[in-house]
C-alpha cells in the first residue's frame, strides 16, 4: 500500500462591499433604488460614533420599509461590480479550490452571487423582502463573525485557515487578514495597512486573483 498526498485545496474568501463592489456597498445600492442615498450615508457615519451592525440593520430596515424584490434586483444589477468575478470563480473551481463570499450585508443581496458561481455565501440574516418581520438582531453579522464563519467553512471543506486566501478592503477584514497566510487588499483603505500580503487597485478581479494564483504552498 502507498499513500498519495492529495493536492492542497485552497479556500478563497471574498468580502463584498468595497471589494467585489468597487467604491460602494450593498446598502448604498439598495438605498439608491429608493432615493435614499443621503439617508444611508448619514446612517453609515454612525459607525464612526460606535453604531453597532445590529442597530444599523434596525435603522436601515426602517429606512427600507417599502423595499420591493424588483428594487433589490435592480440594486444588484446596477452595482459597480469588478469585472471578471464569474471568470475568477470558475477558474478557482476548475483548479479544485473553493470560494465563498462572507459579508455583513443582507443575505437577500449577498446570496444572489450564487448565480455567478461562488460555492457559498454568508450574509447577515434579514427578513424576506418585502419586509413583514422585524430585524432579528442575533442574525446580524459583525466583523468578528467573519472569522468564525471562515473557520466553519474551513471545517466544512476539510482545509485550515493556513489554506485560505482572503480578499478585502477595510476594517471588517482586518481580523481575517491577520489569520490567513495569503491576502489581497483590493482597493483598500488604510485600515489594512501592514496586514496584507498583496495589494491591488483597479477594476478587474482577474488581476487581483493573478497575484495569488500560483502562490499555493
Ligand atoms: Mg468591505
């Protein structure tokens, strides 16, 4: 008997807001459909004063009380996505690797990316659109939850955080960047300074992926 060590599989973990969506966020694009860009900007400024993600969700839920499924679809379709997302996910999967999106944004928006070929998505648990239910605060994710979900995904795929590649742009990605060996700061702000392995500025995810394509241990 002999044993052939299988090739190491990698798990690629993508942030959504500011990373796959360049210079914007799901909440901004949803608000744009409702004519509430200024209102959501004011709410997002609350994060600077310590507003928690669950309180943000409660207030956004009030702001978006009339949101329709058609407006969610329009927000998704109109968002400033990086080019090449589907192509990168297809290449990752063709290589035998896995890919996931972990986002604090509403699950009803994030899960639409399954249609683009990502293996799995995790977003904050929101009520279905149109809203009839209130926000269930424990379902709203925070930055720490990203690490917890990443570790759960690793267990599910039979890999470790040492096999992960993280792509992110801001403070909510810092904890994840700190525990994975490969990371790509995508159009990132100063919060990730010194934490990333690679950095990319531009509009095409294929170029960001090229930085880590051949770096598997
Ligand atoms: Mg982000």
